[in-house]
């Protein structure tokens, strides 16, 4: 599979009068997992929406394989780049298999019939997300974790080489969060899908990211391998929070321990642990 | 390894498609049966043989008038109006993901009515010009509601609230005009308030048929994109749907149909609003609601008009009957939506 490149150059975008992204530059490494973190309202979701053309850029541009995404026909774009929004809407009573089949939309014409290829893509997506035994259940009956896997299955059925996800782990308990992140990592490792996602949890971000991006006020603050990005200085600059960074013994990745005003038994100054 | 899963997916998809065809078939039978009933049975019973002979162009004494001039035009017009209201209504409801978003609730039908009443009472007009004004006003109100609710795109609930406000305004305009109207225009003007197929003529059916074919065809060609919009605008856009353009096309098609039907039969109360949810109950999750809702609309208007003419103690225009059906459902829906925030 030819890896796709996704670049943002001096990107500005926003809603109404307010500018939320303000001259942001970003290079998404092909075939890797990129995780975007940042304080609330720093423009993470806006960035994903602008990268996937849901929101027009005011200034600057988004380049997919060197071509401005505004020059790419919608259907072609939807076959290369998929997006799972933060709160997608499931029509009342829709079954899992039916919802996942909606992912085939960009592969079908106005009057085209279902092909074997479509059915196989849906089956593969259900199997990869382990939702195959739920396929005839209505989605309203599922738990939050199952439902999120179904939405990811829909995005998989779209068979895009690039997949953007806006907080795919929100509202899930910790075991389901890990399940979803493991699933996305499988996808990245077996199919080489380039993944870009917004996560709230810094420690999970550092654990699962190949490339970690921290944003402040609509700009890219720092980007690179998690070890270089998740530092006490950066946490202070991005979140205004004092913290201690240690190495997670199981993953070898940096882990952030926040420092507040209470419950401190050691002074909040640097000393070797 | 995936083969059994693929097979079960294919099987289930085909089963859903079969059920969808079955529902459409049954609704077609229902509409056809009611159509035949209204031809056969009015104030008097006409034998089927006489009706067939009349339809073939023979001049059967007595029957030629009751069937050829009264019942047949009325039945055809009723079906066309029902199809237009049903299809236009469900398109809005699906697009805005809310059963309250039907054109008769958000002011489009009222726009057409207000323009017609104004034309008849104040300008003293009559005939096709009134219909043309009504259609243009329907489109105008749709644009106005859309523009007033535009802020970083159009949110469904905002559009519905703005629409309800605009409806209230238009209703008061109508009430004002009627209160000042000279008595001889009232009869004609009142038709624009309740909706009626009284005095239908075959000549009226052709323009409505053309409008239905044109706008309905446009709508059906966007059926897949409309279906994708049910997942939310962002998801639809991510699936390659051009959301803004699709919306505009659907609004033009739906308003075109609703306003054309309103121009001929008046705003037959709540048919656009009721057809979609009833069709949704029947179809379930077995496929698109567009055609089933259109057929449901036709059945509603046919049955409603028949009841209004022959089954109730006195003669009522069809809009009174459908209004009596629709109002309680509207209340039920507002209560339910309030509780769950649910969609169609």
C-alpha cells in the first residue's frame, strides 16, 4: 500500500467571527499513529474537522499527497481519508450490520447495486472489531464500548488508508478505552493505516502514539516522539499544570503524575525518585 | 474464514430488501383499493362495469358525470396531493432528523396559504395566478426560515423553532386578512386554510403530476445521500456526501412538491407531518422511507377525504379529518421528543 501524506501549512480556521486554528503547521507521519493532545478549546477537534474538509480553511491549506484537499472530489477523498466524529448519530433502531454497511457509501454510485466486495468489506470490519456476533442487534441496545467498536467498524468498512478519530475513548471505562486503542493499533500494524486521533488522557496518548502533538491556542506547540513531548516543562506550558514524569515500567513510555495543592507527601520540587 | 459471516450479511440484507418491497407492495394495494372504492361508492353505488365503460370513453348515462366529472378527478388529485405531501414531508424530517421538521409545522404550507389568501381577498385575484403566487411564497418562506436559522450552518432544532415562529406570524396575517375580507371571497379563501379537494378538475392534475415527477425524481435521485445524512452532517460529509449542496437540492425538491400540492388542494393539515412517522413504523429498519411515506400520504388523504365526505354526520373538507388525526399525534410527539430527544 502506498502511504499517503497529509500536511497542514499555516492553517487557520474557525466558526463565525472567532478564529480557532491560527497558523498551524502539521506533518502527519505516514503509516504511524499520531495523537493530538491539548487543553480544552485549543482547537483539537477543529483541526480534525479542517483536515477532513468538514470545515473550510480560512488561510493556509491541507495537502493530501501534495494536492490541496479542496481540489479532490468528495467521493475520492472519502475513499482515502475517513473521519469518526466525536458524537456520531445512530438512527433509531438501526442494526449493527446496517450501520457498518453505511461505511460503503463512497464506494457505491447513485444507483449501483451491492457487490460481493462491499459485503466482504463489511464482514471484515465486523470481524476486526469483534462485533460480528452483534451484527443483527439494534445499536441502541449495546453498551458504550460495544457501540464505539461499531462506529470504528463503520469507519473500517470505508477502507481508507488514513483514519482520523475525535476522542474515540470518551465516555468509555478504562478497560474499553484500552480495548479501542489496542484495536486501532492492530489496524495500524496489520494494514498500515495511518491514524490521527485526539485523546484526553495524556498517559494513554504517550503510550499509544508514535508521534505526539501538543497544541496550545490553535497552534502546534510541540511535536515528536512521546519521550520528547511529554515533559514536565511542556505539561506546564500546555496545561498550566505542575507534574512529575516517570517511566511506565510496562510500556517504557513516559507517564505523567499531576501535582495539585493537596495530598502531597513529598515536596513538589525536582528530586530523583 | 469470513465466508459464513459474509453469507449471513448478504442474507440479512436481502431479507431487509424483501420486506421493504413487501411494504411498498402492500401500501400500493391499499392505495389502489381505496382509489377503486372511492370510484365505486359515493352517494350512490356505481357498478364496476359502468365505471370501466366510462373510463374507456363510453358515454354511460348518469355515470359519465358522477364518475368522470366528480369522482375520478377528485380521486386522482387526492392521490397526487397525498404523494406530494408525504414525500416532501418525510424528506424534511429525515434531512433535519426530527419528525417536527415537517413543512406544515415549519411554515412552508402557511406561507403558501397566506399568499393565496392575500391574493384572493386583497388583490381580488383568482385562478392559476393564485397558485403560482402560493408556490413562490412557499419557496420564499423556506428560504426565509433557512436564512433566519443560519449560524455556522443550520441546526435542525433552530430551524424548527424559527419555523414555528414564522408559522405563527403567517397564521396571524391570515386571520387579519380574513377578518377584513368581504363575504363573497370568504368561501374561496377558506379553502386555503383547511385544505380540500372539493371541486377537483382533471385539468388541475397535469401540473401537479409534472411537479411531482420533476421534484420527486430529483429527491429520489438523492435518496442515498439523504440516508447518509441520518448519521449526522459530519459523518455524512466524511462518507463523501456534499452536505450543503445535498441540503439545498432536497429543500428545493421538497418545497417544490409541497407548495405545488398546496396550491391546488390547500394545506391538507398534517399529512406531510404524519406520513413519515407512520411509514417509519411500518417499514422499521428495512430501508428507505421515501416511497413508503409518499404512499402513506396518498392513503391518508384518500381515506380522510372519503371519511369527510361520506362517513361523518356532515360533510367536512379532508383537512378537517386529517387535522383531527394529526393534532393529538403532534402533542404526543412533542411530549416524547421532550423526554428522549429522539429522532424520526
